[in-house]
């Protein structure tokens, strides 16, 4: 059975409803920074919206804090962030705002608490990856979104009966979703477990193939 799409729930709520939910959460956890929010969000995955939803609805974490009347900080201590954490924050902002260049990023980040391009260049060897739409989509997409894309691609390829991973690898649309290996690493599930998660029963197919191998 498919998991409930929490993003749809958040989209159905107006700004005030979302702000009240987030405010209650950050006060309960005494959250001061976006890093702390992301940490507690992972421990309470369905309680509050993701940073992606916040950026999409309010523009940025800092904009949300201003609307809540909470103190914002002139600078984050970016040195305290790992490369992975900084990468995720920046790419989320880039994807949400459809940013395609370093110059555009500098313009869009004005009045928002985000690192400058010069800071990013010191941290990352390849800046081009930050502005790659596909890379951003993989990092910012939720597990639900990846699994939904996987199911849609299986249907498009007419693989609902065979459920062949080999055929899927050969034919899937590389612009629509990441490789199956990436999805498996991201979700920590094998092919059979992924299929079960999106509503397919792989056992009959697996049994049939085993019987065919025995007959041969």
C-alpha cells in the first residue's frame, strides 16, 4: 500500500495553518536554526513540512522566521556545516527558485540568509553541479516522490506484468528520475522491496522465474 503523500497535506493548508504548525514545533524543540529544524524533522518526519515546502511557500527559512516574528541571524556559521548539509540547503533554494546560474543565485539570495557564491566556491570544487536541475531534483525529492516517479515509469514502460529490473535499467527515462541503483541506495531497499512499497507483488514473478530455471 502506498504511503500517504504528506506534501499534498501541506499544500492543502493555508499559510497561517502552516505557520502555526511550524511555530508550535520549533518552540517545543527550541529550534533556532534551519540545521536544527532539519535534524528534528528527520526524527519527526510527518509532523512538520520539509525545508523544500517551506522554501516553496515562504521563500526561505529566514523569511518564515520573519513572518513568525522570531529573531533571524545576519550570518550562519557556515563553517559549522558539513559540505553535504550546505549542499542540500543551497540546492533546495536553487531548485525552488529555478536558478540556473551563479549570477542569478546572487540576485535571488539577496535579503536571505544564504552563503555567497564566493563561500560556495571555497567549499565545492565543481560549482556546476549546484545548478544542475537533475542533481537538485534527486537531492531535494522526498522518498515518496522518488517512489511515485518509479511507479509512473514502470507503467509508462508497460512493465507491470514482468516487473523486470533488467528491462527497466535499459529503458527508463534518465531525465525523469535517477538510476534504480541511486533510488535503492537512497531508500535502503532492494528491487523487490521497492516494488512492494509502490503496490506490486513481486513474489509470483519471482516464483515463476525460479520454476522456469528449474525446468531448463
